[in-house]
C-alpha cells in the first residue's frame, strides 16, 4: 500500500495538509491564550512563550480532521462546540507535557527557542505545566461526557507512567522493543489516540468507527515517535531545534539503539559505561547510524504507518480522509 501511495507524489507540507481545517486551526490559535486565562503575569508569559514557539498544532489539526471526517459519516453539517473545545484541551495537555519534559530533560531549547524553565526557572516551569494540566482538566470536566473525560484523564496518567518507565531504564541495554513501544505509547501515542477517538465520539458515530479512530491515533503516534527517534541520529542540532543524539547521551534507549544492539556488543559496552571515555558517545552514534539500527527502525515506522492507513478504511472518501492519509505519509517522508 505504501509503495502505491508513494509513486510520483510531491512532498507534503503541514500547511497544505491542514488546509482543509485551516479556519478551525485559526480559531484555536485565537482562543488558546485566552483559554489559559492565568491571572499571574508570569504564567501568562510562560504560556505565550510555548504557544508562540512555532508549534505545528499537529494534534488539534488531527482532532479537526477526524472530527470533520466522522461528522460527514454521521451526517453532521458543522463541528460542535465539543469538537472545538477538545482541540483546545488536547493542545493544552500537549503543551503542559512539553514544559515538564524540558524540565526533566534539562533541555535549554525547544523548536529553536529557549525553553520555559530556561527563561523563568524550574519552579515557574513546573507550576506553569501543572496549571495548564489543571486548566485542561477543568475544561474537560465541563464537556460533561464521561467517556471522553475518562479517555483524556487516562492520558495524563500515561504521561507520568511513561516518564517513570523511561527514568527507570536509562542506560539499560536489556530494554526490549515491546518495552520501548509501551513507553512510546504512554509518552506520545496515548494522547493522539485519545484525541482522535474523542473527536469521533463527539460526532456520535458507531462505536466500531470510534475504536478504529483510536487505533489510527495509536499507530500514527507510534510511527511518529519512531521517526522522531530516527531523526535524533540523522539530523543536526539546527534541524532538530535541540541537541542532536540527546536521548542517547542521556541514556534513553530508543528503537534505533535497540536494533543496533542486536549485532554490536561494543555498543552495549559503551552505553553501560555511560560514555565515560572521551569520544565514546560519538562512537556509539556512528554504530547506530551505520550498523543497521536506522534501517530497522525505518521498517518499524512503516509497519505502524501501514496499520494506521488500514484504520482509515472505515471512513468515506473525502478531502478530510485524504488529509489523514497524507499525515501518515508526511511522517514517513521525514526519513526519506
């Protein structure tokens, strides 16, 4: 399927991909800062920093694409207030998780700009993230849909589980692929899956369709995480907007490393020494790049992408379904 879709196709841009929901995203952008609604000027400044840092708004974009694709299926002519509020809630939760991630990872840069904790300090960053989680939870409760409340609340729990799982396995070369995929689900795919299923629930489609949208979000989210972990080895610091190979340097074992470890005892030796020898990190990066780790990780990303495309078969043909399919392909084109 992937080969057929890749024939003589032009590269996809996010701008073109979200063109069919551009008005929805503009309304979201206009509302985000007012929704945060913090009375404290420092919290407002922190929110402005992260919301204006060039984010792609990929997650709310997916919410709106699935909302409109499933609304067509259900015979709805326009999105509901709940659809729009869900997009805002998802972006707030994602933003809160980024603020906390940067604190935990001690990252100074995000999307090429200084992080919140670098600008305002760790205490303000933690409180800003907490506040945004709380504000998102308040808006979520006001949706008054128990199924969606439970779905999105689980995501916040999953974030914490993913961070704990990652912190407890640093420099552990016995991490298996299933462990990595579970951690990736907790940290990335859980939010995407919950947001796409939530959008379908608010369209009031059949439960089987809502479940397919959940699986679509899960498979797309996993594919995105694998691609991100590949780019950590193949792109420069300037391209990434953060230090290259940062995950490996901090002992985070990702898919390319897991695959490279299968045939390279030397890589295990270097990682378990926590890069104590001069030049050992650079040696480890070269091993991952050149000994099959990247290629096998690419195959994993494509495998999850194929599953995501199959999940879309329940939707009628439309510009919104095509955009969702293009999102899957856009992700893979990042590693072409």
